[in-house]
C-alpha cells in the first residue's frame, strides 16, 4: 500500500516554530541594530536623526574620543582572547585524552570537570571575586601559607587581573570543550591505532598521525566557538574587576553595553557591535580557511 503523499506545506509547518523564534530573536535584532547604527539613537529623546555612516566614521577617526575608547576595549578583548583561546584548546584536549582511558572513578572525574560549566556566569564571577579578594580571599591565604606572595591584587592590578580573568574562564568552560573533544576521540576507529601499533608507532607518533588528523574536522569548530566566546567575554570582567584597573579589562562587549545602556547612545553602540561582528567573521573565515581539509589530501 502506497504511503499517503504529504502536503507541500508540511515541512514548513514543522519548521514554523523555529522560524518564528529565529525571526524574532535573530533577524529582527540584526535589521533593527543596523538601522539604529545609522541614526543618532538616544532612546530617552523623541527625535532620532539619521546620520548615515557618521557613527562608523567616528569609530575610525583617531582623534575621536569614541574611537579611542572603543579600540582600547578591542585591545582588551584581543588580550583576553589571545591568552584564553590557546589554553581552552590544549587543556580540554589533555583532559579528554585522560578521560578516554579506563580507570576507576572515570565517570565521576568526567562529571567533576564538566560541573563548573553548568553554573551561570554571575555565580562563577561572584564566587571567584570573593576567593580572589586581596584581604579575605582564600587564594591569597593559601599562597601565603605556602610561602608565596599572599598579597596579590588579583582584581585591581594588571597583569594579575588578566591572570584571574583568564584562569577563571578556563576553569569554568574547560569541561564544555573537553566533552566535544571526547566525543570526537571516540569516533576515531580503533583499527587505526591497532595498525599504527603494528607498524611500530610510539604513543606520540600515534597522537600526531592518528589522533590529530581524526580531530581535524571538529578542531575548526572548537577554535571558532572558543574564539567567539572569548571575544564576547563580559560577565567575568563586569562582576570581578568592573573593567579595572581604569579601563584595562573593559572588553568590547563591556564598552558596547556602557555606551548603549548607560550612555543612551544606542546608535553608536550598534555601530560598535557591527564592527566587532565584522572582525569576528573575518577571524572565523581565516580559521576555517587554515583548518579546512584539502580535497584529495592523503591520496
């Protein structure tokens, strides 16, 4: 008996809930943000005059105060990204390689590594703000008990503030990347390792010639999502260091928030957002270009 033919609109009916959410929470904000970036948009005032590309011109004018503040925030974003991304690529891989092995308590260890990621950024940042407090923090007290400097101003001086922000972020998000790595490692056929051992490959040679090539497809994905997440860091800086000392740890997202929500300059904040988006799109394209698999490779 032939199956009943479905109506042409059936797939769209199933997709409709997602398309509605995508339109409301993605497409509409993108279009509205672009429109706002072309206006002097102060939501406390009735008039929002059209200024064209003036908000963008201000960001690229070295003599403009907006440009100096924004690119200073972009520099802070770059520092955090350059410091955190390599750690969030290497350490989770080491954890995943360890968690792939069979040993007593493996499932418990997996849960322990992933547990911090289920916490919200507010919980993580406030918790570590107290742990890293100059006077009452457990971290300084522990360092002092070990004979190390116990008066480090983790949240009010640099580079200590960057060490704190990067360290907390790695501790918090390491488990997420480790789970992705672990899933990818389990998809690598065991026969490849058997063949490598038969050929006399050492564990290091197996890692270089079997593990890394097997992780290549997922590695590009992890690099991009980690890059984007690091470049969008806000909560840790806002709650732990308040962007200080001075503006040293005020990232681009922090500055965009300050400009739009506290300074009421939504047009300028929208322009900042689109410049940041363009930078991230370019960085993502470069990553995929460098890590994509070449057709015919290995033949």
